[in-house]
C-alpha cells in the first residue's frame, strides 16, 4: 500500500483547463480572475469585501499592518495554533500573551481569555486572535461579547475553516461574514478546503480597512495614471496572481462537494471505530455549528498505554499511515518564546498536546483506506493497553 497522507489537494481537469486559460490572458498577475474570485468569495460568505493575497500568513500580516499593530501593543492569541500569527507579532515587537485552550478542542475559550486578561492585569488590548482548529468554530458570539467590553480588534484565524458556519439563536452565519469580528483570514494552501496552490483571503465589512489592505498588498502604491503614482506608506507585495486565482475560482465551484465529502469521511471514521473504551475518544462537538471538516482529531489517553504518542505516530508511519499533530504549543518553541511560564498556566494546552492526533482526511480518501487506518489504530491500542489497570 502507498503512503496515506494526512491531507492532499484534489485537482480536476476543469481546474487545469481554467489555469491554462489564465495563462493565455494578457494579464497573468492582477487580472480578471482576481476580481472574480474576490467577488465570488464575498458573495458566498455574505460579507462586503474579500481581498486575495499570497498566503494565509500574508493575510494575517496585512490585517496586523492595517490596524497599525506596533511595538508593545497588546495582542492575545491561543497557546495552540500554527506559529504564523505569533511570529508576525514577534517581528513587529508587539506584546504577546498566550491564552490557554480547551483540552478537548485545542481552542481558546472565553473563560481562558478572561483568565489571561485578569492574570496579566491587562488594561488595554489592541487585538484578539481566535482560531478554529480543525475547522470547527467555537464561541464566536462569546468572543464578540467580550470585544464589546474591551474594545479590541477581533481577528478570526480561519485558515482551517473556509465553508464553516455558526449559529446564534435561529440565525446561521458564515465564518468569514465578519458579522461578529473585524477581520477573517483564510488559507488557500493545497490541504485546505479549496486551493490556489498557495494563497490566502481576507474578509471584512469595513471599507476603510479594505482599501488600506489593498494598498498594503501592493507596495502602498496609488496610481493617477499608468506612469504616475504615489506611495501612501511603505508596504510589501502580497498580490495573488491570476493563475492562482483561476485555480481557486475553479475549485470554488466544488466547495460544497468538497465539504460534503469531508463530512462523509468524518462520519465513516466515527462509524468504523468499533473499539470503544476509555482510551480513545472521538470528536464530539456539543454545539450546532457546522464544520469545514479540515481535520479529524482523536484523543488517545497514552497514560493507559505502554507506548507514547511519538511511538504511535512512528508505528503508524511504518504501516503507511501519516498521522499528524496540530499543533505543538507555541510556548514550547524556546527560540521564539522567551518568557518563563508555569505548567499550571497552560494545563489545557499541555493535556491537548499529550493526547490529540490528526488522522488522514482529504477528498480522495477511499473507504477501504479509512477502514485500514481504523483497524491499525484499534490493533495498536489493544496491543499496548496496560492490562489490569483497575487492579
């Protein structure tokens, strides 16, 4: 059997055809496909503005620049997340605080955010970053309520969550609508809901920020005509090419199909895991929100096994199964996290780190491979379970 990766892109003949057509255009950088993609995304998510850029990281950077995050400004983010947003804030010189996460979801909670604010005696907050790990939005409205008190910018790191939705009362909102945030950032990496090869998207309902971000992604240039221009402020080049946007635009036509297929795989995993005990816990989201099903996260209590998580991942790799971990807590990276911390500050993050892994999930994953993955995990648990634990 070939290696089963934890994720991979799905490219169709139609994708290749539209990319090929874009190469025949007079404009292969900022051309018609860029505008088409941005309009389509804004329409899908029911937000006023969508702005494309070169990656999810670029999108986060553009947002931070647009709110003028500067040295010593306070920003709070979850202790578990991909390192991109932390590194950006570190480079800017902001004062970064990490909030603990739920040991079950790996996501920051309203309670852990408030504890972080109280413990560190924070009075003025420039921005809060939330992150929907695995594509399942949690506590959107609760963070919005806290925003009303502290008057911060609320940035949704939704790189896992394009196509996800959340419900408040009887109303369903799209992640990216920015109905309860200032900005939302998505990734168009090959492993995400849809891909542009590499790319990102920012959504906002604020026209001033939209115009500023568009300038920030293109050197801060304002043109009066094709040979005369002025520089509004120093900026970078984060423009996404027409070639990339053509691929994303073609993929966009299948976004509902992609999410449906991921949900199908998600449910197959849940059905195939027949070995039920207190060692392995499957995802069990308790609210009524809709996931993008970016990850299938399982919890294994390795204290009840004679082998640890690293051994488990290596053993699965020998069986041609690529298990992944999302993510190592940011405070574990000593080269970038210089502050001292006590374990009791991050009990949720440390528990999550020790127990959770991501199983392969992608559009082309066949049923027989899902069964194979489940079988090998069940056999591992049976083989290495500590016997007579209650004696």
